[in-house]
C-alpha cells in the first residue's frame, strides 16, 4: 500500500528539474543584481563616461606588447584623481574584484593581462605635471604623463628626464616596471631616479613612500618603501604620483657609429671604454643580423657587421677627451673609424633607428610575432654570454637579432617566430630558458628591465632562492591579503 503513495521517478525528475531551474534563475538574478550594484558603485565615482564594458575597450586593456595572450578585464574604469582611485579600490576590495593598473600598455611581459578578470584602472585621464622645481632638479607627475610629454613640458627649462625605454611609456608605469633604456649607463634606471611615490593600496589606503610632499635627494629614514614599489608591477599598489630626478641638458652631444670584425671585438671595446672611466651616455650593441634589419627598415647604409652606437654628453672640452679615448679603444679592437652624427636631426634619426629595432626585426619575417628576451650579466661576463648566445641561435636555426644596452651588461634577443609552427615555438621557448639560465650561471639576472610579469615567475625563484621569494610573498600578503592587486604576476599564482 505504501508504494501507491510514492511518486514515480519521472515525476521526481520533473520536480528536481523545476527546482534546479528556479535555483539557477534565482542565482542568475542574484548575480545580475550584484553586477548592477558594482557597476552602479563604479559609475557613482567615475561617472557614466568613466566606466566601459565595451568589448573593444576591454580587449585593448587586456594586452601589452608581449607575446602573452590577451586576457581582457571585465570592466575598465577611467579615474581622474587619486581620490577616485582610492574610492574605486574600496569598491573592488568590498566585492573581492581583482585590480589591474594600466598606463600605456607598452610592457613586454604580460603585466596588464587580467588573468582573473576584474577591474582595469586605466590612468590616462590623470595626465598633469603637478610640481616642477627647476632649482632642485625634480618634478612630480601623474600616471598619465608619458616620457615624451614630460620632456616636451620641460622644453625651455634647460632640464630633461633621460630614462628612455624606447616606447613612449607612462612615467608611473615605468616606475612600476623599473624601466631602463639606452641612457641608463650614464643616468641610471627608474630605480635610481624616483624620489617619492604616491600609491593607492588594495584597500584604498593612500600612502606616500617618502612622506607627503617630500623631495630629498637621499634619506635614511626607515624602510625604502619607494624602491619596494618600483618594480612591483602593480602587485602591491597603484602608483598615482611619482616625484622624479631631472638633469641639466648637456652643453654638447655627439653620436657615433663604429663597426667591428666580430661580436667579441665590439663587446670587448664596450667593457674597456667603461673600465677607462669614460662617462659615456649611451653605448648600444647591434649584431650583424640586427644592423642589417635596421638598414633595411630605416633606410640606413651601415656595414653589416657587429656594430656599436655611441653617444657622448658634456662640455665641448670634455667631449674631445671622451671621444679620443673611446676611438683609441675601438680601433685597438679592430673597429672602423667613427661615423659621426653631430647635429640634433642626424642624432635623432640614428637613435630612432635603434628604437625601431623591434619593428625592424619583425620586418625580417612578415606575419610573424616577436618576443624580446632580457638578460643582464656583470660586464666582465658580457663578451662570453653574447658569443655563446649567438652560437646557440645559429645551431637551433632561430631568427633572433641581438641588440642591447651593453654598457649595463643588458642585451635582448628579438626572437621572430612563426606562431603557427609548434616546432619553432618549442625551440624558441627552450632557447629563452637556456639563455636565462646561462645569465644566472654567470651571476646575472633573468630580466634587466622588462620585469617578471607572467613569463618569468619560475625563473625568479631560481634567481633569488625560495627564501627570498617567500619574503616577497609575505610582503604581498601583508599589503594585499585578498590577492586583488594584479594577481598572477611576479609571484606564482595564488587563488583569490
């Protein structure tokens, strides 16, 4: 008799489906309401025009110049001041939403990829030069100010900001990635040229790493929070102001090009010029493949052989001494006579050709993609690593023109690869790992200036050791316990 009261399996199934449908509908309704609540909160801070859900805008903010795939954020916001950045961060903290800072998207290690979705903070609307103190050689800028925009602003003051990574990157983005460039041998990298930072932490707290409004050239006051954030790649906070060192424009500048019979001779000359104490401003190396690519792309006519681009800054008298010493050294290593670039226009064309090396390399194999390696070693090991790397490229049939800021021991292989060829992709990956470990074996680093981002997290542990990386993780956990600030970068992925 009890069996007569038992519903059939079919009826139970129908009831279960109806119940499941109601639960899904209820969940979808709740999710939709939560999304609407978040968007409403973001728009109340930035305004309707300051929040974008557009696919094209999200795609644009989900990639940089690297080979890493595009990972678009769920929404892009465009704050106009630090107060808005702080308020937006508090909304993200409350809703456990990842925060990804975005400057100009010129990075090379996937630093802006929204690997966990979330909210991209595009800082382009914060583009003011705030405080210029020419007598103190410093300036404070917002994150939307680019390198070229600052130097244009400084025109007529007799001052300039020399850190030059090639791309017209945002200055706060350059601080976040500890950028460098062709002038670093004389003027240093971003790490040496940032005096103070204003930053918004994951919970919306605003800090000033050297004290609000302070601009000393040096300090021994407490932990170096400024350089903790320089190179942090958005994983500890959003940089909303940077106070930077400026320099006087040299009385005279002259550039020269010198070709060599071998890679060894060119790099030996670089090391010897620096050992002689010549205060050279730039000394860039291009191998024969790279100089040929630049000749083709930039309509130049330099000898297709290992080549140095050099630049000297100073007074007329000091330039004469610098040039004589450098020329003696290069000629003792079999270098050609210097080809001079004396006037500003000729110098600009020369260095534009060097900065266009990325595009020149791509033009060697139209339709291919490029990936730039980025190792740095002590100067005494530079000749050995470049010679070994060149041989490695030849043996593995890879297109990888070499260019580098060899005055710092830093060089790049601009790997040009067919993305639809699995065999070539694997050979490139194995080559880049060998190169990085070759640099580590020579007491160097896996990244001189591009940063760790997505691609070098395992190498970071090999370079620093697990104990040091654990300290980094503790710092990250302390400042960002929910792991919302640019998750998945630098340190190995941890769940939100």
